[in-house]
């Protein structure tokens, strides 16, 4: 008798409910994954466009240095006296640079 209740199901669900469910999943993905990533990429692009000579920056690999020369699309960083390294602009990390500057401000 109990098994009869398990196998009983309501009639087929309307087709539009499946479509609404799929659209709801897409909206959730857009607002929680796609949109924040686009915003982050836009901020990184504006950061790299506004780099100036003399700024202290951090690369994505963690190298800290001052910008000594900007040759589009490359940046030459001075990481020590008489030590210069050439990087692409995309190698400069906005998040890591901001983190090191806020850390410096908090220790002062």
C-alpha cells in the first residue's frame, strides 16, 4: 500500500515553469558570477591605463617595484638599485597593489 503512494505523481508540470526555472538560474549566474567578474575586469583595465612613472606597484607574481619607464604595452620596474625588470602592463595586479598600500597606511 505504501509503495502505491510513492509512485503516484501529479500530472505533468506546465512547460512554462521549466522555462521560468532556467531563466531564474541564468539570472542568478549573471548577478553572482558574470557581472562581478566584468566589474573587476573593468577596474583592472582602468588601473593599468592610469599607471604613472614613480608609482610603487606589485606584479601578479608578487614582485614589488617602482615604475621607472612606461613603453606601451610594457612597464619597466625598478626592483632594486640598478635592477630593472620589464613586464607587460597586464602583469601589474590592482588588488595586490592596493593591498600593499592599505597595509602601509595602516602601519603608519
